[in-house]
């Protein structure tokens, strides 16, 4: 009988069954349970009254889709039920949510979430995802301070994403490799399917929204042009793939090799993607898969967050490609 590994047993093996691995397994299992609910809704979205806009905008002033609301609520509720999660930062919530109650007396983890990344794609049946980053409380005492929920990515305990695509996969790292688990809907369990993912040496894909080219600086435009020809740094022309869901573009580039680029421009002077629950999860995974992520000036994992929904330019994927962008943009 071949070994069947779920997320809990995988974590215990990695962290030799430490107290921390038990606590982390509990938090990840709550994320897994929420992901199963969301996967069910995403996979039948066309059949129930869950499609379409919820009729209001979120803190990012983006049109909220009904599935955004459902996903945000289910993740927050399941984080609330864990005795280990003290606070949640969500793309859909203006402020940090701090849990109170007797089951939270020993809670020491903060979870930052993008509950449904790429949600504008829901109605057209394109892959969407959930991104998460888990930090450990740093401040003394029972409360939560900015020191706890505005931590650098290099201090993250674990991070990952769920991609709701042709299959539902959860990919995470706790600092010991990057590992992928595929949901088997017939038994309702995520089973280890991609152990120790490493980004391929050869980078063959570039992912960027080229409709913004008129807003780019000439040297950036020239650099992207080089990616289309064989005078790119890899010496080989890259192919373009852009889904409009960071989680799906990142997942494909992680497995096949490539770079995702979302530069700052006149429309988004600080970039569009959020540091805490988009930049950091993907930067942490890229690092532990042999890649790198930058905001064009520095390692994303070294950026000191100043606010919950802080935006950054994001370049993530093969180290050579990202370092070349950094060289181009570094002030
Ligand atoms: P644009 C989705 O809204 C998202 O945050 C990422 O998932 C995606 O890569 C990007 O924005 C798409 O942005 O400006 O190309 O539509």
C-alpha cells in the first residue's frame, strides 16, 4: 500500500511532531475545512444563487461578488473557532479582526487572508483562489498590536494558497519546502500530490497585463519586448500567459517556470497587489521553491509593512528573471 499523506501527517513529519506543528496543523486544518466549503460552492456556482455581484464594494473599492462574501465569512468563522488563531486580516475587511473569548486565551497566531483572489473571474468559470499567511504574535500580553499584524514576510510561520481550478489544490510551505495537496472530492480530503515543488530552472513564461503598456516607462517596455525574443536573459523567447488570477498564474509558473509581473504605473502608483496577503504568501513560496519575489527595489519578504491593505508592485518567479527586473527598476 503506498503512503497516503494528508496535511496534518505531513506537518508532523516535517516538524517532528513538535507542539508548534500541532498548533499549525490545527490552523491549517481550519483553512482546509474552509477550502472544502468554498470548493463546493465554486464548483456549483453556476447552479445556485451564488453568482454575480453582491451589490456593494469592499475596502479596495472593488465590486464584491457574492462568492467573495461567502468565502470571507466561512474563513473568518473557522479561524474564530480555532483556539490558536487570535486575529485575522482579510482583503474584505477594513480593519484587523481580533477574536475574544475564553477559547482564545492561548491563541498566538495571526492569519492574513485574501479569501477569494481573482473573484472577477468567478462568473466566467476561470480559476480563482484563497491566499494566506500565518504569523506568530510577537507582543507580550493578551492583546494584538500593530507589531503583531504588521510583520515582515521573513517572519512568516507558514503561507500558501488554495487554487480552485480543474482540481482544488492547496500549496503551502512552513519553511521546509513547498508541498501541494490535491482535494479528492470523493473522500473530502486533501492528499499529498506534489512534494518538494521546485520552480524549474528554465523560465519559459511571462505573465503581465499588456494592455497597460501605454503607461509603462520605455526601458520597462523594452525589457518586456526582450522576453518575447531570444535576447531575453534566459536566451530563449518566453510565451505569454495571463489568467487575471494571481493564484492561477503563480501556480502555473511555479510548476512550469516563469515570471509574474505587476508593476506600478500611473493608475496604480504603488502597484495593485496587497503586501500582506498577496505579496508575502507568494514571495515565501517562491523563496522555498528556489525562486524570488521583489517589489522592484527589494526582496518582498524584507518589506516593513505600514498598513493592513498596503499595496506593492510585485515581480515573482524565477530568480534570474526577477533580479533582472530589480536591476532595471532599482533606484
Ligand atoms: P488586472 C485580481 O483582482 C488580482 O488581484 C490578481 O489576482 C490578478 O493577477 C490581478 O489583480 C489582475 O489585475 O489589472 O490585470 O485586471
